[in-house]
């Protein structure tokens, strides 16, 4: 019922108001743009998680992205997976249209964009990850690459990760010194091993590449590790080592494997919340731990920013690495006022830490211009109607 109402609203708004935000079309591939710290010594990144829309990007999602960009004024935008909803794009033309809607928007905005895949980008669609990457690369704003391609097979089941790469951040626009680094990992879709099932993981080939690249950056930096952050879609299984284990019945708990967890006490509940159980790879699947274990050993990564769990928002420390979950911005999956975006700022004079906050979609659209606040209120009304009937049918 919720999805049916969401689809109706998306179609209505698309017909009424589906106009390009900035009126730009995709062009031929251009030379990759260099990312560097600004004259103020800072780099601002806007994380856009879980757009997860149908073949036609919904009006409210598009408008909220525009407002978020205007509010954050980022130097770089990173899409952290489920950029499209493959399950809603059963043919290649529909999936191509979904990618086009997303990237036409960012091409018009004109800010460099990087991307990693989520579990839904190639979920139940014939449009493969490699084909999608080729389409992304036709946009001049896109700075990602095919990067490392890894595949896992178990019996007749197989899965492929593609689009794992790094983005060097230069000390200044005119400098060739790499002062910072951004890792982009494809964390996969689903584990092909039926003995474990669940979500996929960063594979050994990707981890090996990370270690070699990290070592090369370190060597070029006079033997000092280059401070870094990472982006991917699915949170690593270490999250359940980092959360606080509590007794059953404790307020605000989530359950996993018969154990109960809350966020650590020191986190501010105004800016950190956990509205659903984190969904990493199966915590009994040992290869799923290799990525973060390698990062702890290398000592360069300060934080891993993920999406996937749409209604979670927190930064939980784990052995020197913050596991940072960011809210989704989709209007086609989940009906929740926790929709939003994450803003991350790095200061080259203090690169071993970062500043971050979230922008609420609810606030962005309520304070929007023209018809946006009205359309948003109408959407919230239909969400409540959908919730009512969904709960009614559950009884």
C-alpha cells in the first residue's frame, strides 16, 4: 500500500512539475576534475545516500537535493549507493533513464560527483554495473572510475563488485602534493553463499588493492600515512562490536542474533539515532571483516561513511575509525521524516579528524520556495494514509 501511494504521488508530481533543475544535458566525457583543498584550507563533501527512485526521479527528491547543495555549498558530492532502484527498472531503457535523471541533475549543478554502488543498483535489472559505470562516465561532472572489479562465485550463484577506486585530494589547486585521500568501495549486493545469505561485502581483491594503494600513498608522503575517509553503501559487520550491548527490554534497543544493542552513551541523541537494526553482511561471515581490519592495520582511515539503513544517523567509533551511518533521501522507499543528507568538512591543517552534520529533508522542503512546501505537505498526508492502511492490514 505504501509503495502504491508513493508511486502515485511520484507520477503525479513528475507529470505536473518534471522540469530540469538547471537545464543541462549530459555531454561527452571530459578530463577528470582534480579535487583539492580550497583557499580556506577546507574541503566540503555532500553525501547523498539512497536516492533509490524509479525510472523517473521524483520531484520532491530532486528539489531536496537542490536545496541540500545550496545549503552545503560542497566541493564534492558522493552518492553512496542505491542511486537507482534496479527492481523498479526491469529493462535496460528504464534503468538508463533512472541513471540519466540522477546524473542530468548533477551535471546541471556542475559540482564534481563520485559514486559507489548499493545493493539495489543492479538488483533485478539487466543493466549491469559495468554498463552503468560507462553511462556515468559520459558526464563531465563524474570523477569516478571502473576501478577494481571483483567477483565471488558459490555454486551457481555469483556476484560482482565494480567501481572501487580512490580520489586523491591535493594540498591546493596548484599543488601536486596529495594531502588527503578518499576511498570509494563497492560493498556489493548479496552474499552468493547460501550458507550465510544476507548482504554482500568488500571482497579480498578490493582489500588487497586498498592495502597496496595505501602503502603507495604512504611512500609518496615520506613514510607517513595519508589521512583518509571512505565511502560505501553497506555498513561493515564491526558495527555490532562498536554498539553498546544491553539487556533485552532496554529502551531504544535493536536486536541482532539474539543480542540487544543501543548507541554508546556518549553520543548526542539530538544528532545520533538508530531507528532500525543496522544491516551489515552476516556477522558470522569472516571474510566480511577483512576490509576494516586492514584499515585499522594501515592506520590511514578516520571514518567510513555509509547509507543503506535509511533511518539511521550516527557516528560510532571503532578502534580509531568512526562507522558513520547517514540517512537516505529517497521518496520511493520508507516514509519517514528522517530523510536527509550528510555534510562533511575536512580541514587540511587538522586532517586526522572531520566535522559533520546532517541536513533534514523535512526542513529543506518546508522552507522551500513556490509550491515545494505545499507539495511536501500533500506527500506527508499520503504517507500517513499509507501508514494507516498498512497497519490496518497487518492486524
